[in-house]
C-alpha cells in the first residue's frame, strides 16, 4: 500500500528467523516503516511519517 504497510492475503504461514510461526488471519498487514509497536505487523504508526510507493511488478500465481 502506498506510504504504508504490505498487505498479505491468502493461505500464508509467517515465521520468524528461528522458524517460529506467528498467528495470522487470512488477511494481515506487515510493517514497512519500522515504527510499529506490534512488529512485524502494522499498527498504523507510519501515518504521516513514511513515504514509499514501491510496488510489485507482477502478481505471482499459485502452482
């Protein structure tokens, strides 16, 4: 999302660097600004403090 989080949808398992899973819902947002108090999830701390509109060039399809 422009100037905000990375929205993740679908059947996704999110794990930390030690392989421990995070509890997730079918849709969740990951922090990109580094300001969230709920890392790795977005808590909207970026509002008015983060500027980025990087986007993926293609959509990956399930195999």
